[in-house]
């Protein structure tokens, strides 16, 4: 027989409304009693009827989470921190993986609206189709469903976001290389139009300008956040001319792998022939034969903050939008040579 809310209420000697509040994470229940109610519900095998609850309250307790590439460690860790924060507050999520495809993101946004999600946390893949995506994202706040951007943002929407100071991080990477004697610095950039790729490129050129450095057009290498594309692009650039950069900055960890593969196949060593700095500090970077100097992002903090901001806006729809910009940290390892000592 299916366990009902009133069965739990009767067992604990409390009202059904108190049990309902506790199970739906609503205020007005003592924390200790809430914990006891949730534990009892689990013991009784209580299963929440999301559809029935939606018909009654117009709330599902489900958050839509849009991610461009769940196979990437960065996004996987981001999802885990978001999930943990939502779960602790009684919310569940439905995950959509776009594969950096705007058309899939458009489809998933439409699906999210039909699913009745209460809000959206998104790492948008927006590039050339920003207008259509922007119009779809606008439908959520119009339906009292908050949208929170994390890592990447559509600034014209005016929604809350939690991002890295990408300009500052890229600037720091260039400055670090310059202090180590590098004046011929190339960059491996992500897809044109993607927020993080654009902002990091902006920081890159800002640093070059301040330091009086020049970058040849062919040193701006297309990587598309892909190992294979980066491997081919780097190979092409370094085979084309002997006047290649002494250092490369990869805008994410996958492109760093592609660059390492290309340089290895070309018989070039890191850092003796070419130095590398990459965004995204992966756990294995320090264990590589040549450990990678990296820009570390506070991934877990980004996820927790994004989920917390969304939950806050669900509780207080009129609250002021949050604009959170976090700092990256340059982690020094052995993939950058010091040309000032040569």
C-alpha cells in the first residue's frame, strides 16, 4: 500500500500540513522536526507524486541544468556541486547536455518549459544564434522561473550569473609568460562567439597591448574546445613556418591535450621548445611528465553559488540580481621555461 502524508503525520503525531511543509522544503518547520519527518518518510518508503503535487501547488521542485559537455571534467565537477546544493534543499534536477550545439540548447529550453521546471541553471553554448536563445531564456523570468548563468553568460538578458574573471585570468597568463622572457606568445581559442572564449581573448590582447607585444594572425589558433581540432590546428601552424610562438595559452584543458599531442608528434618538447599555460587545472596536470602550469578555477564554489543564487530567487522573486565574478589562480608548474635565464 502506498504511503501517504497523513500516514507519516499520524506516526509522528503532527499535522499533515507540517509533514507537507517539511517534505517540500517550505518554512515554518523546526529543523530537528523536519529532519525527523524526512527520515520517517524514507523509512516508510514514501515517494513524492510530482505530478499530483504540481496540480496542487503548481510547483515541481525540479531545476533544469544545461551543460555543454558533461564528459569534460570541469563541467562534471560543476554539475556535482550544483546537484549537492539543490539536493540538500529538497530540489531535484534534470540534466541536458548540448554538446556545444545551439540547436540542441534551443530544443532543451523548450523541453524545460514543457517539463515545468522551476528555474534554469545554464552554461550556454550561445554563439551565432544568440537572439533566438535570448528570446527563449526571456520566457522563464516572464513565467516567474529564474535563470542563473554559470561560467558563461548572455549579458543582455540581465539575469544573475556566477563567472570567472576571464579577462583578468588571461591577462595574468600573458604577464607571467612575459616575466619569463616570452615575447612571441600564441593562443588556442575556443569557438568564436562563446562568452569565455571571447573574454579570454580580450584579456589576452589587453595584456599584449600593455606590454607592447605583437601577435601574428596565425598564432591565434582555433581549437573549438576540442582535442582533435586543436591537434590539427597546432600541427598546421608549426609546420607552416619556423617562426612559431615560444609559448601557447590554451583556453581550456581539452585544447591543452590537443596541443601536447601535436607538439609531441612534431618532435617538439615542452617547455624547451614551446611553453604552455592552460585554463582549467585538472587533478592529473601535476602528474604529467611535464606538469602543466594552469589557471585554476574555483569550480565547486561556482556551482554552489549558482545553485544558491537560484534558490534565493525562487524564495524571493523580487530580490536583486546577483553578479558574482570569481578570481582564478595561476598554478606554477614545469611547462613554462624561463627564457631570461638563457
